[in-house]
C-alpha cells in the first residue's frame, strides 16, 4: 500500500539533521510521496536540497506562512519566484491567514497571502493554505481572487462543517492530520465526514500535530529540548483512523487519496518527467 503525506515540514530544525533516518523509516512504512512545506525564506534552500536528495519522495513547496510574514525581506516575492522556477515540480505553500496566534499581527498577512495565491494561479500550481480563525474572510478572498485551476489544499482543515461545501465548490481539498485523532477534536472529525471523497487528503504536519500516544508507533524527541515530535512515518496510522472514521476499506481510501494527490500535486511532475524523456539531450 502506498501512502501520501499531503503536508509536512521534513526540513524542520527540530529534527536535528536526522532527515535521512526519517526518510528510511518513511519508505519502510510505505510512504510514497510527501509534500515538504517551507514557511519562510530561510526554509526554502533546505526544502530544495531535500527535493534534490530525495527526488522520488519529496514534492518541494515554497511559501510564506502567516506566522513569519513580519520577517520577510524586501525582495521576498522575487526570491520565491526563483525557487518556484528553478525547482522541478515545485508547488506553493505554506501560505495563509491566522487570527488565532496570540500576539501575531494580522496586518500584512492578506497582502502576502494574496500575492502568493496569485502566483499559484498564474502558474497553475497547487497551494497549501493554513487558516486559523479567519474562515469567513478566507472564503471571501478565495471567491474574489484568481485561484489555481487545479485547486488548492486547506491543510489541517479546522473550519466549520457548513463551509466544506462552499469551499469545495471553489476547488478546495482538505487534509486530515493525526492531531484530529485526539478525543477532543470531535468537531473537526465531524467536518471531515462531509468532505467529498475526491477532495480528501491525509497529512502528518510532522514535526507538529502529534497523534495520540496509543497510535504513535514512532516516538521521537527533539534532542535539544526533550519535547516530543511527530514522526512522518506515523502517516499510515492517520490513514487507518480516517478509513474507520469514514467507514471505507483502507485499500479504497489509499487508492482514492493517491488519485487526489496526483491530481493536485504531482500531475505536473509526471508531465515534466514525461516531457523531459521525449526532449533531445
Ligand atoms: Zn504546516
């Protein structure tokens, strides 16, 4: 069985340089591909390096996350364009809007988000969107801004169940993290029961969004702080949970998610490879 991680941060510092080890464990667990999201300019070279090192596994994604927009350099957009242009198969993310994080300024977030959404739309690249407590405004902006024709991902969708249908109409995909397996996340699980099968994706968001201990087959700690980290090889456990939540056989879910990932993220990669093979050397 092949598993696809729609959203993680394999480049994250907290992994302490153990990426090759994590990748080996992921391959052993059946992880076929993962979308690795850089969240600010400092991340992008590391995401590009992982894509070069593990080209069959890593889908590189570059974006400015709302938590870091205050740190952006004057030429951030040009730098982003360079990474998108130079990295084969690159997509856009993590981008978004956040009114939840205490002390985080909202000012500037929309401008940066919209500039990146437009880039994704112009190039028809998938965009991975983070949204916390800004759902109404996000819907409004998505309705009035060009969007990628292939669609976009609402990672760790935690918005209202009633918004699944209007967002899906605009091209949204919804990815479910292991974090929503915690008992108290019943509201989020209820929303995921309403996600159309062809719009459903699964993610780890590793090293964040740790799943419950009972399901954590890959305990991992941040060696500098001693805090627990989510291992990207926990992905199959999240699939298993989702299959049970939606009452579908695991094999059916994996086949559906594979197709959903291919359509949103990797069709261009496959096309690029196919084209490259037919081009003269
Ligand atoms: Zn993330």
